[in-house]
């Protein structure tokens, strides 16, 4: 495998995205594909990002499988499957800019309330997991955006940083495997994808290890603060995307 002028930027992006994913359990989607697409074609960037996602989730689960809340992960995965068809229907009936704007408003309002509100209550069981998983399926089926409802659910349950990180990987691993299967079936798993992935493995492994160390150094209150700030950033990005889409249309 020979390096070219895109190799170092791609490795830097994947290191940063993996560090975020390993430390917090989510968030790499804001970094990986948008930045990778600046250096390599998006049809290569997306499969590379998903392969890295599979790798990170697999490593986290091998290391910290005892931290996974199996009941929550199972319910979230199953309810996602029911939500996907509705997401596909949403894709064909509602303008993407409208969905992005509504989703952004909900995410920002939820995180702002949890950050400044007085309520510190949390559900003690998984009855709400079906609702959040269904929402993840709807958004995933429509726009490949299934992460925010899952992160919101973990924050609502106020899981420890270790449990939060591990349980989300219990969801993202099967979802990423399915996504990669789709890329393979569509003929998008090309040699360039494999080449960039193999070259990235050393930095991905290093970033995963460093992220685990950072995760375990965070106390629960500070971790949840970062999670809600991360959600608000996602909401702002969605609002900007919605506004830009409206201008372009």
C-alpha cells in the first residue's frame, strides 16, 4: 500500500473521530464523513467511516462488555427495526429541511432543559427505550441520522460514562454491520476503501485506547454535561443544514 497526499489528512480525521467516539460513545458522525469528504470522494469516505465504526464498537464491546445494559441495547435495536419503514415513508413525503429543523429544535430544547432545568428525575426501567429506539429507526431510515435519540435516551437514564459508552456500542455495532453490508451490496466496498481502512488501523487503535482512558477519567456529572453540549452542537448543525437547504431550494 502506497501513501499519497490524501493519506495524512484522512488519518488525522479518523484519529479525531475515533477519539470522540471512544471517549463519549457517539459524535464521530459530525467529524468523520464531512471532513473526509474534503479529501476523498464521499462514496469512499462513508464506507471507510462505517468500517472504522465497526472496529471501534467491536473493541469497546470486547473490553467492556460487562458495562453493556443488555436490556436497553436489545430494546433499542428491536424498536429501531420497526421505525425504519416509517423513516423511509418520511423520506418520500416530508421535506428534509423541515425534518432537520424540527429535530434540531427538539434536541436543543431537550438538552437545554436537562442542563438548566431543576428536574433530575430519571426513568428506572426501559419502558421508554421503545420510544427512543423507534425514533432512532425513523430518523435512520429517512436520513441515516439515528444517533441523537439514542444519546438522548442514555443521557435521560443518567448512565455512568462507562455504561453509556459501552451500551451505545451494543447498538451501533449491529447497525454498522448492516450498513456496511449495504455498501458491499451496492458495490461501494472498493479497493480504495480497504486501503484507507487498513492504513488507518494503527491510529484508530491508538485513538480508541486513548478515548477509553479519557472516558474513565470523567465523573458522571461532568460526562453528562459534555453529552448535552454535544447534543446541542448536533442540533445547531442540523439547524444550519436546514437553513442552507432552504436557501438552495
